[in-house]
């Protein structure tokens, strides 16, 4: 399938050019509403999460003979919380 065929198929599956534009505009509005949120607060939450996760991994390494730093870093946040508990 070449580029023109793919474009034609996307337009067809979207219900036509006008419907594709409507759907694209709606999606862009949703993306923009999320993108333009208060980044300072979101940044603080994310930074705090990373801080806690870093120190949980350190705790797991220091409190366990079987957990290496590499192994601890591969765990998900939820897995680290479960192990700390």
C-alpha cells in the first residue's frame, strides 16, 4: 500500500474528510487541554514520585542481600512499594 492509498483508507474509515477534520480537531483539543495544565504542580508531583522511588530502591538494596541496584531499578513503583511493606 502506498502513501496515497493509506491516506484514502484513513479518510474512508473516518467517515470522510469532514468527519476526519472534526475528529482530529476534537483530539487536538483534548491533547491541548492536558498539555496546558499547571506544569509547576505536575512537575512537583513527578519529582516527588521519582525521589520516593529512588530512595525505595536504595532501601531495598541496603536491606537485602539478594537485591542488586540493577535489579531494584528494573522493578515497577508498585513492586517496590510491595517489597518495602
